[in-house]
């Protein structure tokens, strides 16, 4: 049987935008630009021959067709996610951590994290920066002196008012279980690591 399906990327863009009623928030979740989400939705509407959203000034509203379409699309993605999770062996949840070039990984006992969290596979990319995070090449980033960027959450790794190191995650995924686990583990490790004049710690989160 051949399924008559629209492009899956366009369906993902529609489903995320419909849940958030925002192209901007959907873009944060999908790690693309709001313009890309809008283009995908427009292409989907052209493919289906119906309008899915009313685009008002600073407001996005589902049309009757969009409201009718959303439950089936969301349910389809849930079924795919559930079927995929059943195929994954234990420990197959992958967390990809990016680290800036000058950060000394010896400060972190990553083997201890892997041992304590057997359900999370940890992969490290160094060097990595905001570009890799935006492009989806990493899920989480330890960055040096990163400025404020809408749509991202930042937790300072060390104390002080200088540039410092920051733990950065997209707001849309900042509270997923594997990132929450790594953030909590990093907070404990950094707080306990011995330093000559101070004891760095993970300082409260801010939106950046």
C-alpha cells in the first residue's frame, strides 16, 4: 500500500506551529528559523489546497480546516514516536553535548555521568559553539561568554561577573529529562570540584 502523505518536514512544522500558535516558538522547538516554519506551512497549505492558519497581526489562529487536521497529525507523530521508542535498547537516549575549545574536559568526570545515567548515551563534540547548537548538531552547549540570544536558556557554570562558562539549551528542549539530568549532575560536580580560591557552581538559569 502506498500512503499519500505530504512532506514530513512540512507536517512537523504545521504540528509544532499549531500547538504553540506561533511560528517563532515552533522554530525554537525544531531548531530552524521562523521563516523556515512559515515557508513549510505555506507549502503544506498549497499541497493540501486549504488554508490551515489565519495570519493576523502578531497572532496565529487555526482555521476550521487546521483544527480538524491537527488531532490526526499529532496522533500520527505520537504513534511514530511510540513505535520508535519500543525499538530502542536500554540506554539509547542520546544526549549530544557541545563544548567550547578552551574548556578543560578533565574538570568533568563524564565517565561518572555515564555510569550514573545508564539510560542516557552521552556524546561530546569539541570544539563546538552556538552554530552547532542552532544547526541541531548538539543538544546542549558549554559556551564561553555567550551573549543573550532569544529562545535559549543559559545557566552560568562558574561564579563571577566576567565572561565565564555557560550551559546553553534551546528553551523548547531545556526541560527534557536528559538535559535536566545533565544540568543537575553538572551543578553537583562543579559545586564539589576543588579550586584554590573559590568553588564554582552552576548559577540560576536565565533566558538568553
